[in-house]
């Protein structure tokens, strides 16, 4: 199996090389505060098709988007509900993914749904990359329905032949996925249990979450 180009997350060339691969509609893997993420440009149908094929992922499952700061939200959503604002203020950057209303006409190749999953990861490399690339479509670097991987060797064993660049941050200390909360409805609804508990969420929302 062909191995992708591989750079350390501490390599000064890593950010620029990642941007080059992304702009060429390639696929990269990079570390976040939860898992390694498999990423591409969110408006590239060709690159998104590669991610779905690589993961054997159903096209019915939209891909999440990672951002570097809240100013990037204006590119993606037309509304941040009050409950979402509270959660963003308390938990971002961090291990919480929020479903927010998608701006009309944006990211049509990424999702045909009205909502879009968004997160700001708490990882220095990820934040620097996202600050320069803009929002990216990012999903866990594993085959769909397979276990999450903390070890780069396990990711490469599954996905190597489909990747263009692997940004290596060694074996991650956490493989717990982010908690997903749908903020397009009232009260907000937990769609996936993850690193942030319902009790923690309710300390911010006052027991409003479903």
C-alpha cells in the first residue's frame, strides 16, 4: 500500500504543506484534541467524494466542519441560537460539536440538511491550520463503523493508500469523540454522548438540555 507524505506536527513546513495539499483537493490527516481528523476543503465535491469513498461512509451522513475562531461562523451559519451562544462561550475551543442552522447556499456538497455540525478544537496545530485554511470538513480518521484510533500506525494501516499527507502528533492521549448537541431545536438535544457530559452541559444551560 502506498504511504502518504508524513510530517511531524512540529515541523515548520507542516502547515504550508497541508495548505498545498488541501488546495489541490487532496486529503490530509491531522491531530485534534479528540481524535486524528481526516480533512478536506468543504466546498470541493471531488475531495468530499474521496473522503466518503475512503471511509466507506454513507452519503446520508453529513460531515462536520472545524473552525479556528468564532469569526468563521459567519461563513457557515446565519443564526447562533442563545443556548448555542452559551455553550460556545463555555466550551469552545473544546470537545463539543454543535448543530447550527446552515447558511443558505453554503456547503451544498457537504450537506443537504438545514443544519451543520461545527466545532472549534482545542489543539495548537489544528487551530493554526484552520486559521489559515478557513473552515475544513473533518471526520475521524478511520473506516466507518470501525474503532477510533489514537495510534498513527493504526490509521495508516486502514487508510494509507487514500491519503496525501499525514501530520503526525504521535499517539494521542485521548480517543473520546466530541459530544454532539443539536441547537437547531428547543430544548437542545444531545445526539451523541462524548467527552462532555450532560451534567456539564446543564451547568451552563440550567437543566434545559434533552
